[in-house]
């Protein structure tokens, strides 16, 4: 008797440029290559533009209607009805949902349906989502088949909050950045991320302005997000500091690998993370990383003093000190970068995707 296909339904509000979206892309592109596995991608949020490349065999589902902020309640109800109806059509064995607020919407929409639903928060694990969403999460997450955390710290927080047993820690899949013979290292400090307040690119620019080494540049990759207009604010800051030739704002880029391979140091001042993929990719590109020791993620990847430095939140004097050290001592910088590349291999994409697949399908 021929075995039927395993239907996996991956649910996410969008596939715009972002860490959560990149992880989901890695997973679905891995799952769909497996024999007798059928992968459905459901995009249901406000932004439905797909930034990342998806395997042509993935079946994509997008609502035919727009989510209107002016009619938020009505649009939310319409989205929930569409989600329930669409996933019932798919009849999946497993539903995998990403997103903090959004997981509540998915769990609420699918109440009573006979599917195994797995959820994963993809940001700071102790983040306050507000009274209503915190209440919903406390009660709805118990209905999930399993919860996937990105770090051990996130698991501890999750178990305290929900008293839920079926919780597992799986880090993010980190792409391997391959060396390219035609790209040489330059005196570049690089940082990557969305232009949101918690990334603190303004602080990074301020720290860079205090450096005395004139031969180095700071490159920041990322675009505006959450209507915070930080790109304009940064341009103004750079102009006031007269750093137009030294600090380059490159916006969104598809060729991140090339930028990483041209650089010598990765600097990251985010104060709120779940599991920052950009740190892992920088390490794969053989860069030592200097990062705030925020909750959570950097500590899972960075071994302080071995492949980078963990800086207490907002200790910008120490951040500056470590930057100056790595800029000055090439041998130490290269040694740490080499170890960074080796140590990040534990998050190899194929290994992490396999861990996800085993957990959500209950296979060994």
C-alpha cells in the first residue's frame, strides 16, 4: 500500500526581510525536499510580499482580501475565519506557527480542529505583549502540541510562565557563509538589522565617532521598520557628527554575504532579541562579534573572549574598548574570527531543520 504524503502547514504573518522570516524560509525549503512531504505556507498578515526565495514545490496560501487598520476588529475576525477555513482545506498533519502576538491568533482560529499545532515565539522571551495578549498566551499555549524555544533562557521563562511540559530548545538554522576568492577584507565594522529603536544603531554611531582610527568605516545594513523613521534620524546624526564618508547606511541588501566577507568586525547593540541570526551569519563569515549581552541569544553563540565579546547592556565605554582592541590587534582578531566560524557550526542549517522536523512530526 502506497504511503500518503505528510502535509506540513507552516503559518507566519509575512516573509518580509527579517530573522523570523528567514528561519521559516530555511525550514520550509528543507522540509519540501523530503520524500513524501508536502509543505504549505500560509501568509496571513498585513504585509504579504515575499522577500526570500521559496522552493517552487511549496504551496503558498494568501488571503484574497486586505487587512485594513481602519477596520482592525473586522479585519482580524475576517483573517481568523479565513485561516480556519484555509487550513481545514489543507488538512495538515502538523501546523507550525511563528510569531508572538500572531501565535495567539492562530491558536484561537484553530480551536477544536484535530491538528497538532506547534508554536514558537521569535523575540525576547520575557517580552510584555500587553494585558490581553499575555492573558491569551497563558491560556492558549496550553492547547499547543509543543512549544519551541530558541534558547535555554527562553525555555526557563516559558516553563515558569505556562507550567507546560512539552517545551524544547532548538536554535535557529545558520546558513554557512562560503569564502570567495575575489573578496578581500577591508577595514570595515559592520552591523545588520532592522532600523528599530531596540537595535540602537544611534549608540553604535556614537561609539564609532569616538574611535581615533581614521582608516576604518562603519557599514550599517537594514531598512526602516515599525514606522519609527530611524533611517532619517541616523542620517541626521551622521551629518551632525560629520561622518558622511565614514558611516555608510546601505539599506536592505540581498548580498549580505559579500558585505560580511569584506568586513573585519561585527558590532551588535541590540537590547532585545530572541535569537539574532545576523550574529550567527557574521560568525560563519569568520568575524569576531561584539554584542550587548541582552535577553536572549548572543550568550548562546558568543563565548566571551574566545569568538567575540559580550558587553553588559549600555556599557558603551567597554564596547568602545573592545572595538579598539580588535581593530588594533590583527592576529587576535583573526584568531577569534576563525574560532567563531568553527563554533557556530553547531547551528548548521541541515541539523537544525532536522531537529525541527523530528519534534513536530514525532519521528526519530
